[in-house]
C-alpha cells in the first residue's frame, strides 16, 4: 500500500496564538539542546508535542514528499505537509541557538550547580507526569523502562574523548547527535561532549550569532547540519513505526531514558579526572596534580565527574534547591493547564 500524506487536523485547527506557543516550545527545545545533560526531546515530551513532532518530520522525509519535490508539485506540498508546525518550532529553536546558546553555556560554566538544579527539577517532574502516557502498565513495560534507564546511564557516564575537527567527523557527529537530540533523556550536547565536538560546534554557533563570521564556522555548521538531515530523516521512520506498533513499550523506554539521564543532571559533583592539553600532547591528570599545569597555562577541562552530596548547606545550596523546585513546579503547572484544556475541550465536544 502506498503511503499517503494528508493534511493534519491539528494544523488546520491551530490559531496564531497556538503557533506562537509552538515557537516558545521550540525555544525551550533549543535551550535544552545547548545544555549537556538535557535533551530537546525531553522538552518536547514535557510540552506534549513529541509524537506530533516525530510524525511531522517523518512526513517530510517520506517517499511521497520526495516525489512531490522532484515533480515541483509545490501546491500539494503546501496543502498537505505540516510545515507550519515545524516552521513555528524551528523559528523558536533558531532563536534559542542565536540568543540562549551563549547565555546558557556561560551559566553552565560559571553556575553549573544552579543550571543543573533547574533542569533536574524540570526532568524529575516530567518523569512523574509522563507515566500516564503509558496506557497500561505491565511487566514488559517496567522491563523496558529499566532497560532504557540503564542504557541512558551508560551513555551519560561515558568519558569524553579527543577527536579530529574535520568535515567528515562533523558530518558523522551530526548524524549521531540529531538522533540523541530527538530522544528524551539523551542529551545531544552531551553526545557532542563525548565525541569531543562540543566546544567546536557550539563555538561556531556562538561565533556566527556574534557576527564573527569565518569559513571554518560556516563549514562546521554546514557539515553538522547535513549529518543531522540525513540522520533524522532515517531515524524518525523507526520511531514512528515503534509508536504505531508498540506505543506503550516505546513510551516506557523513553521514560527510562529520562530516568537514566537524571544521573548527569545531579547538581553536586566532584571532578575526579582532568584532560590537559600541553605542547600538542593530551594528558589525563588527577585533581591532586592539576595545580602544576595551571601555572603553565595549559588547556584544562574536566572529563570525569562523580556525583556527591553537598558538603554544606550554604546559600548556593538553597538557591539550587529553589531553582529545582521552580523547574518542578513549572512542569506541574503546565501539566495542570494542559489537562484542564483537554477536559474543557472534551466537555464542549
């Protein structure tokens, strides 16, 4: 049976205000994708647009769409594809990349505890609210949740590596990262960190956003973007099929991914291993020996962190608790408002 593309009902019913809200949702997804440890897919899950996002991308990456593009059937593409939905989200994501990328990378650098605490609260509340998306909890669902949690934990505890900053690796990184970005609980930015490409890629984004144009920055983003297009075009078909055939098992696995990612989002950490680049050589250095390298001006970055309980309950601890509570409350309120709107819509229909 040939795949048919029909105009989505949700797109027909949306008002201008709804598209503005989608723009804010895209902004939230963009901000989340900047932070290592937070997933844009998680934000889409929290905001209740995840399955529509997967389905919309799948329609654009389908065979009928390619046929319409090659035959220049622009009118049918305009009428049938969910371009308004993706455009609204995309604008929000781009605004976030252009404005929030620099802000949140700075916040993560100078206030890591506070930044992670806020997202910890967001994700914790979203895990609790998403549980009801599984229509019927059974042993198989709990098993997939556990498998998803273990898989996410293993991914977020990987040690970042040094890799080449060349075009083909940027392309491969884009293919891998976009799959992570679309999955709740697996951070695309953290995968960039693991691949040794975080500063290289987001540095290019920040440079262009700051109007510091260069061939290197544009080339990097071109190849990463090309990898993202190829990667997501393939991956969404698998996700869409899983949602249609194994909805509850898929959602339970995605909840597991979110649970496993909480390890990375724990606000209080101790660095147990540094990477030091000195004289063209990259060394792994213990914390006790790091002071000698600081004097030489070598490039130093943490590569292995250990979660710890806070040593003292100072004002920064309470600020972190407050931000975690704020993130938690934001999700609960959003869930309440969404449920209320759904109830009113059902009563009126």
